[in-house]
């Protein structure tokens, strides 16, 4: 196990007497640095601004040295103002160096948080197109599963079905996820290191374009399997990079809402895939080829549009290209002051991260996912949320809904129409998470939706017991599957990719996201391979009940091991994940759970919950409190 090196953060010793309304950031009183937060073992759960407590003269000198070192001396004054704002975000009104335009821009970060520059939204749109490619790729095979096994002589349903055939169909459907988990995801780190975020997205888009077209021309199941493996390389690299790219470009206040667009537009891609399946249903024997090949359509604008987006400023900083990072931030923020503030704040936190990590290479970065305590906790949390996405059972519907509805007695067209309804519900109910994910938080959404998914999936399975000749049989199965999707879409749908893109330090963000996505897609491959056989062995009642039980298991894992990340900058999350796992789990079991029982079961309004995290000094989220207080 790696040595736990203590990381010293500048901390305001007077934080207990901190007065948000009266604090004067312009004075910059001399403050000591006696306290320390160990970013490997933050047993007191304190969260710190790394600039807090630094006297103004020292801070300005640090900024001047930084500007000279990185070749940004022309922006020294702007960087100094930005550092003052970053040092104490809620106190920006009292910084006399700021003009009214700059103060108004800082107020709007809270009062009008969605008022962002066009390049930021264009970046999110491109990320959304990348997500739609992912979703369409997933559902092209859904409708095609009704035809290609018969054409290639491996029927998995009907009188000619065999156990061998069900394994073949499962393996072919799992091809993209096998390719992603074993190769595509792990290429993300070295490709990001060389080409940057935009370069990797372009690379992945090519692999989501050419193999998809090739799948429409396959002559046997072996060829189809190879094209889908190649597709997996693009899917894995893209899924490992796009959420990181979005997270690194977005301000903390709306990061969750914008980064979760990955899942929302994946759901839209799934919906478009079902639409395409229906559109070509009656074209004859080539229908399945068009269903698979149509997924190339959204990859074209992704290939073309990605280089019109700004590169990630954090990637530029990682490469030592600070002027490029500043230029990128100027495109992604409303004013140069906000760009300068974010640039210096990111730099300050990365210096602290470097004390933990040191210099490393790809292999050591991967090993450190499990050996450095702060990184290991992020690895565990991302593993849990990604595994839970497969445990919840959503992909037994996304991959095999047409097969499931046929098992329920539907004809081919009815099965495709029911799948279309599932895709529509999945997309529509993803929209609320744009607002709720940064209001209620990632953890709260998961804890609310998992119990609902468990009982709806169980109910759907039990509805297979209704006699097939009864008209309620198919209708009730479809109803509970749609209700299951409605609970999935605002919770476990958007959270895993948003969460995993946030939790790792910059030094390990690519390999960490690769680990998270590989986890998700590896278990998606396992699900895809095993579900046809599981359905044949357990029948729908047993298969659905099995996944309902997995939802309860996932709920317990999330409750114990998933810290909240809402409205914290990516740098402040270092302190959240410095809290030991045992401390977090103990708090949830001994304090949070008893409080919840008293408050919501026993209906005791006087129940109070002691917070786990204690915020010392001003952090980015405190600006929300200060500005809203002034607005009222």
C-alpha cells in the first residue's frame, strides 16, 4: 500500500468566527497556516479552499511568480484579481479592485447560472451528439435481433432455438461492450495524453462510423461480431472521454445538469434507434441491415463539429500550456476575470494533487487507482455507481426489449412499438435530472430511485403470470416496464457518467474514467451474453425477479460508499474523497439512517442530522449562499 503523504492546505484559523457578510477580502489580514488537511486521510471531513488564509501580499507575489513562470505577465493584474475572488468567493462584493461589470458577472453565476457563453453550450451539444451515437449504436441491434439470427442460421427463439444459439446471439450483441471493456476504454488514457480530449473524440467518432456501416454488409455472424468489436473501440474511448471533457469545461454550479446530458442524449439516441427500427420494419429481408447501419448518421456531425469546440482548459494546464488554457477559459466563461479566477484556482489545487501523486506513467497511474487512498476511494465510488447501472436491469430492456415483448405474446410489430414506447419514456423522463441533479444531488437521486426500480421490475416480472390470453397480460407488463424506465431515467441513468467524470483528480482522470467505463461496459457485456440464456432458464418471472433483487443490493452499496459531489468544484472534491471510507460508511449507518427513520418513518420534525462535512474557509458553493442572501 502506498504511503499516505500529508498534504498541507492553507486554512483560515479564524474560520469558526468567519462572518460571510462582513468579511473584507480586500484587507487580506495576516492568517496562520497551523491546521492541515491530509488529502489521503481527511478524518475530520474538512473541505478547504487551497487559497484560504494566504495574506494578500503573499498571494499577489505568488500570482506574479506564477505569471512570470508560465509566460502570462501581461495578465498579471487580471490573475491577481481572479486569485482574490477564488480565495473567498462569497466576499467578492467587498473586493475594491473589481469593477461593476465584473461584479455583475459574478452575481449572475448564481442568479442566472444558465446564462453562459455560446461556445460552452456548443461544446455540450457536441457531447450530446456523441451520447446519441452511443445510444443509437445500442438499440440498432435490438430490432435486428428479430431477424439476423434467423438469416445466419442461429435462431434463439422458436422451435429451432438451442442453447448454443442463445450464447452466439448474446456474444454478438455483447461485441461492442467486449471491445470497449477490453480495449477501447483503456486506449483513452494514452490517446488523451497525446491528442487531447477533442482528438480522442474525433478518433472514437471514426470507429463509430466505419464499423457501423460495415455491419450492414456482413454475410455471417462471425463478420458481424468483428464489426461490433471494432465499434466497441470507438464506444469505449468516447464514453471515457466525453463526460470528462464536459465536466472539465462546465462551471461547478451547472456541471451536473450539463454533464448529465451524456445520459439524456444517450436516451435520445436509444429513442432514435427504436424509431429507425420501426421505420425500416417493412422493407423486407434487409431490414436488420438498415437497423444496424443507420447508427452511422449521428457520427457524421460529431466527426465534423468536434474541432469547432474549445479544448479542455484542464488538459492544457496538465500539459503546461497555461496561455492556451486561459484562451480556452475565456471562450467558456462570460468574462476574462472568471477565466483568470478558474485558471489560478485549478493551478493551486493541482499543485496540492502533485504532492500526493508525484510523477508517474500509465502503468503506475493504473496501479495507483488502488493504492493511493484518495484515488482509491474515487475508484470504489465510480465502480459502485457503474456496476449499479448494470445491476438495476435497464439494459435487459435496452438490449432485449423486442425479445422480452415477444416473450409476452406480442407480434414483431407490437414488440417494436412497445420498444419505441420504452425509448420515448426513457428520454422524456431524463429531462428532470437537468435541474434536480444539482439541486438534490447525485446521491439523493440514487437513493430515491433504486427502491422504485426494484418494485416496478418485480411487478413487471410477476405480470408474466397473468394468462397470456388475458388482454391485461401484455398491457401490464409494458406499463411496469415503462414505469421502471421513468424511475431509471432521472436517477441511475444520468448519475454514473456524471459522477465518474467528477471524482478523480486531474492526474488520474483519464485512467480513472477508463476504469469506470470499462467496469460499466464489461458488465454490460456479461449481461448481454447471459440474458438470453437466463431468460431461457429462469423464464421472464425469474429473470425479472433476479434483477429486482440486484436493485436492492445496489441500493445498499450506494448508501454506504457513495459521497455527495453536487456544487463542489472538481478541485474541492479532493477533500471529499480524502474522508476515509470507514468514516463515511459509519456516518451513514450510525447517524444518517437513524435520522431518516426518526424524520420520515416516525414523523418527528424535531430530528436533526449533524453534517458529515465541515467547510472551513470559503469554497465555491458558498458564493451561492452569499449572493442569494444579498439578492433578498
